[in-house]
C-alpha cells in the first residue's frame, strides 16, 4: 500500500468517526424509597372495606418521566428524557397509600380494587404537583394531591388538598427521589389524620 492510499484510508476512518452519533445515555428508573411504618391504630376506623383508586393525573403529570421546574416558582415544567419513574406516579402513589392505610390498620381490608357492588369507603386522589424544583439552597421535591373520600352513593365525606415539600440532601437524582418519598409520606400523613378525625378513630 502506498503512502497516499494509507493516508486516504486514515482520513476516511477519521471522517466516519466524526460522523458517528453521540452515545445515548442509559435510561434510569427510580422508585420511591421504602416508607417508615405508620403508627398502628388501636382499632379499625370502619367496618367497611376501603378501596384506594388509581390517582388521576392530567397533562404532564400523566407522564412516567421525572418532572422538573425551570424556575423556583415552578411556572414552567420539563420532563427528563432518561430519568423515569419505575411506575407511573398515578399507580405508584395508589400503591403507597394503599400500603400505608393497610399497615396503619384503618380497616380490616384496604385494597386497590373492589367490585362496584361491594359497600365500601372509596378514596380517590388527583395529582396537583409532583416535581423537582430548584431553590437557592438546592433541589426541592414538591408534591400536592387532592383527596376525596366517598360513600357508595358518591357523596363526599372528605375533599381536601394536601401539600408537602422536602429539600434534597444533594444535587443527585437519587437524593431527589429520597426527598420525594419524604414529601409524599408527609402529605399522606396529613390525609390519614383527617381520615381518622372523620371516622372518630384514635391512633
């Protein structure tokens, strides 16, 4: 091989390398950390079973991507392309609240599905906020839910919004996910307290 041909071959290889697409980042899936066991009630709040429905999620909150605000006032939201929740928040929050109420002993049966013909208390939630927000001190997980407790007739026994936020311990996504878990549990603890007061139970 002549020097001219060798030079041409090397130039072609360099051109191909320059045109190769950039490496695509790996997709990472996150789950909320295990929740601390809630205080167990002395007796169930109700003899009726309790059904926790899938949380309603509208607009960007229906996405599986982790959401983040671009400004401290959370006026605009964006979605991470490679940072996803392992389950859509609507299902993950349903499972977490179901487990919380079950472990607290609010009823002999707390489940995520019951036949419509079964008399029960039915809990419905809607996601209002669920994003990572930049603040002067670092990232903060902000959550807000609208919670509704219904009888079989559809009559609301409780309808209230619950909000909580938790500063992350660092700038990593893992630290933010830990903060999300703490914020969600704080909001659910507020809801559980109102549910206890509604039914006249004591913890």
